[in-house]
C-alpha cells in the first residue's frame, strides 16, 4: 500500500503543472499553405480562427473546439475557394515557465466551396500540430502550426495553417 502511495505522489510531482484557467477564449489568424495536390488548385490563403479551450488546472490535457474560415485564391484568377470548418482537438500541455509548448491532434468537419459549377462539399478530416503559448493567468498569445488532411471523393486535400493569436 505504501508503494502505491509513493508512486501516486511521484506521478503528481513529475506531471507538468500549469496555472492556466479552466476556460479560455482563443482568437487568431494567419496563413494557410496548400500541400500536395491542393497546391495545383489554389494559392496560399488566409484564415481566421475562434474557439474555446476547456481544461482542468494541474491536468496537462484539455479539449479545444474551434471554427475557422479560410480564403484561397486560384492560380487562374477565377473565383476564390472558401473553406469553413469546425474542429475538436485534444491539447497536451508540455509545461514550461514563460513559454508553454503544447501538442494537439483532433478531428473536424470541413466545407470546401471551390466556386463555379463544382459546388460545396463537406468532408471529415483530421489534424495534428504543435504550438507555444506565452503569458500568465490565462491571458497571452500563441503561435501554432498544423497539418490538416481532409478525406474526399477525389482524394485527400491537405494544407498547413500557421496561426498567431490571443487567448483570454
């Protein structure tokens, strides 16, 4: 029994401790770089993001729900391609003082409207990435990079969003 108690204390002591609030608002934006075959269809675009992150203090994993809008221009000068998406991510805080690195992975629903006669298509996808937060008491900034892969009827659509933002 004593060994189990000592093991539990050791796990708690070695787990990265964060003093972040339980619910945080996240807003940001940045560049969206198409990847793979998607680079033949669109140019680098811009995106905006808003979301909520819910976590338990002292526990390194939190959940984040986000909505994004992406705007890609086409190489031919035709109508822009717009993407709306909603995602749910697990965020693993890696601890740290000052800079707080983290990993994230999740799933989402992505609605891609290429304009013209193609119409809009909604597909499921997944993402993974890493980021770093800075600030104290739940307020501060963050920088993040992800790889997003969306499964579709004609293959996968991939892009890499790079985001700078604020968290409250």
